[in-house]
């Protein structure tokens, strides 16, 4: 699916590459998946922890989810900023 944000604004959104990354991950191409969208692993971990907390009522689940969310947001932000840096692509 094309990115609606990119079609309207003309620049990548913070989630651009996630769909392609997930497809590559499902094919078993872990390195390619990471290069397309490094935050996918963090997103998947955060969602998994959230699901476990909802099912098992983990003792410190809410706190773990908060830290996981902060880490995920940080990786997404760093990845997004790197896309717009003026240095050559190192990957």
C-alpha cells in the first residue's frame, strides 16, 4: 500500500518502510528487514509485551510497557532523523 502521508506531504513518514520490512522479515530476510526499518523489532516487542500483560496481568507490566514504548519511540525518531541527514548512506 502506498503511504498516504508521503503522497500528500511529499516526504517519508516516521513509519515508512515498516510494511516492506515486515514482508522481508516474514520471508526470513532479517538483515534486509532491519535495514528497511530498524524499529520493527522494537514495535513487535512492545506489542508482544502489551499482549502478555493484558493476558497474564504481569506484576510490573505497565512499567515495562512504558520503557518499551520510550525505547521504540526513540528508535523511530532516530531512524527518521537519519533519513534526512546530509551524509552518504552508510548501509
